[in-house]
């Protein structure tokens, strides 16, 4: 993540919840860890 840019608080909280729910989201084989991590990385760079 760019060190000079801070994520808006709501986006940071949403990404933290996504990280916490990764196990639940991957349980049904709908999302993979790779997909979730790539999404988090993408949104963290914005």
C-alpha cells in the first residue's frame, strides 16, 4: 500500500472484516484464498 495514502476508515474496516471471514467465505468453494487476498491487495492500493 502507498505509504502516503491512508484508506478511508470504512474501507479499512470492511477489508478487516473480509480478512476475518476468509475461512467462512472459502468454505463453500465460492471464493478462493487467492481471490480474496488479491481483492484485498487491490483495494488496499487504491
